C-alpha cells in the first residue's frame, strides 16, 4: 500500500515585513517607468490584524503593476499532486476598472523577473478582474496539447465591495476543480466539462442529412376554413357618421366637403385561415451523432505544471488604484490552505468589518452640525436690536 505523500507548501507570503522587497521583484523592464505604478506596504484604511499586519497596495491611478517572486520549491503536477492557490484581495478604492489576479509561472532559473508582464508564458491565471459592469474571477489553465491557455466556459463571479475577500482555486489530480470565494464554493466540476480542453466526444454524422420529405410543421391551414364572401370589400376606414358639413363651408371656394374618416370597427384585417394540427408532423429532426475520431481522452488535464512551476506574479492594469493583495499560499494540500485561511482571513474578518463600519460612519457628513451652522449663519444675517432701533 502506497502511503500518501506529505503536504508541501511552495509559497506562503503575508507581507508583514520590510524585507518583502527582497523576495519580490518589480517588472522594471515590462513597460516604461512612466507607465508603471509602485506597490506600497500598508495595512490599508481598515484592517483586522493590527498595525503590523500589512499587505501590498497599488498606489497610483491609471498605471500598470508588475511583480513576481520565486516559490520556495518547484511545484511539479506530474506526480499526481493537487494544486491549491489562495490569497486575499481588498479593493479599498471602490474599484471601477482593474485586475487583481495572480499567475503561476514556469521558468526556473531562466525566469526574467524584470521583464515579467502580460506576454510572459504562464500555467495558471486566477483571480478577480473588474471593469464597469463586467466582473469575473478568471480561471485560465494552460493545456500543453493545444499549446494554449484555456478559459473556463462560464463566468465565475467575484466580489466588488471594499472589504477583504478570500479567493481559492483547487485543481485536483482526478481532473476536477473548485473555485471558492470566502470559503464558499462558487463553481466546481470536471475540467473536461467546464473547459474546452478536449474535442467533443460526439459530432454530427456528416453522412446524414435531413430527409427532404421530413415534416416539421406542427400546424397547417384548415382546409375547411373558407374566406367569407365580401371579406376583402370591407374598408379599413369609414366616414364619420356624426360629422356634419360646417355652415360656413363654401363648395365653390373650399371644394366638395368630405366627412373625416374613422377606423372601421367591422374591419378585421387581412384574412387568414384557422390552423389545425398537422397530421403529417414528425417532430423536430435530430441530426444523428457519431463518435468524434479526433476526441482523445486525457487523464492528465490537471497537470498544468508537468514541467514544473517556479514563480508567482501579478501583472495588472488599474484605472483607480488602492487594491491590497495579502496572505498568499500555494500548496498541494487543501487542509494547509484552510488552516492558513483560518489563521489569516477568518481571524481578521470581523475586526476589519467593524473598523470599516466605523471609518465609513466617521466619513459621513454631520447633519446636525450643518443645520446648526446654517441656523447660526441666518442669525448673523439678521440685524441686532440696536440696528433695528437706529433704522427707525
């Protein structure tokens, strides 16, 4: 009996020290310096882990943001390991357009951190991306047989409010996956069914076509229903029977008087016969299906890092900055990811919400003070008693 392999943690990052800049490298050669924004270490305006519990935040509007770091060890999915990527995102800026997704990257010692950007090959892209009314959680996996990246078929929703949210992607070695937001499952299934990795199992039989005598009309005109005699002679409009020629109407000057026209209440429109069920109806024709000769089953779809993944990174564009990234873990064990979530996100969640509510309450305008100010201003505009006496 083969004993289960020990859980591995390939990256765990909490950004709680100034040395984070030694572990992470900005993408200085991706775009021009004027196009790039800087990441800053901060707790944010509301937080739940204390003043020493920090994350990294985008700090300049309308900028690109690139950052990457090597994992502590290479993740190799060819050895039947699961893959879990998890981290938190907080959009303090009430985001209007911008991404906050993470990428799992190959490259090893040849990986060029300074040039890391949108065109850098990746194996997994996961996380929220928002622009206007479009908001989704990207789930994109590289598939070597196609030499391409494949996106999940149906959009996965994401959170847009100003609080921290936990994003978790689980890819299992049985070719299933699950996406969680705040530990709640928002999408799960098989990789084959939810992504277009493989060709379809069945295709329409090219040798078959709809028979020419196939009847798929449910109803036909009733041959017994005849158009009434004189039906087409019925006018759409008739002269107003209540109209009278004005007394001052002069036929010589005004022409022959004609009564105004009204819709004919007896007019029923163009005639059409009643319909009856078609006795020859066979139902909709279904194209016969056959096995697709191009379909090839693959029990290794999950193995996105068959040749090894060595780095993680963020390459983002944000119109309005203020997003905070924190508490990243890459592991092959769901229990490790859950334990880290309990230690970080869930331990801070309640306190963060309380602080958020307090900050928002303090930001509200003081209505009573405004009313008092307006009242005082009105008093200042009134003359005092002595002035009134002087006027008289």
